[in-house]
C-alpha cells in the first residue's frame, strides 16, 4: 500500500472509529476556547525552509461545536507566503483523559504573486497524560486550487505543557510528502 493511500486510509479509520462512540461522550474536559501564537517553520522536500510567525484561535459556541481561524506569514530567500484558514469542528470527550475532534476548513494561500483557495478536513485524538501534559495526534487532508492542484495528506503530533489553567506552551511536528512543519509557541485559554 502506498504512503498516500495509507494516510487516507488512516484518516478515514480514525474519523470513523470515533463516530459510534459519540453517544458515550462525557462532559467537556478539553478546552476549545484558546488563542495560540508562535514560531512556524515549513521545510519543503526540495528547497529552503520558510520561517515566520503564526497565530490561531478557537471558540466553542455549543458544548460540542467550535469555530477556528488561523494566519501565518512565512518568508525565505525573498519569497513570502501568507496562509489563512477558517472553519468549524465537532469535538467530544470519551473520558477525562481522551477526546476526539473532526474539523472542516476553508484555506487561502497567498504567495509568489498568486492567491489560491482550497479546503481541508482534520481529525485527531487529544490525550491528557495528567493535569499538566497533553499529547495530540492528528491527520489532515487538504486540497488547494493551484496549477497543478496541490493535494496533501498530513500526519502530525503536538505536545502541550500547562503552566497554569490559562497558559500553556506547545510544540508540534507534522509531515506529508512535500514538506515538514514545526511549530512552537504559547497558548492562552479564555
């Protein structure tokens, strides 16, 4: 099985595995009311890394639904890329330590004189090791209208350390066939 097929299969499997369990979801223990800010580095498989700052946030508008948006500005070698996303998602806690999420989003990528639109779907698992440490695993599929079309299947991991109830520091790493992305920053829960 090719890597791309494996990523698609894994994405569908993770998303479908959570659907029958939805009826057993507990009250929300993972917060989706937050703002992030930090450093972002995208390293393509054949070129120089783009580095810059990114901000994003999420807001819960019903017990299990949230909206989110994000923006990053990355530069390297006189090239500048602006990424914007906005979307909505469904989340549920399976226990005090495990939660699932599924999201859909609109994407816009501006770079090298071009503006391209697309869409994406994400899904993942959040695991609270204890009150201070959280580890998340996620998969995503994106399709951006470029010439040729850019379709990506990504797998990633994120770790959070809760300093207190309102502040966390985080780091994440994700990989697909075209580039690796590393992020590190702070999260404020409101």
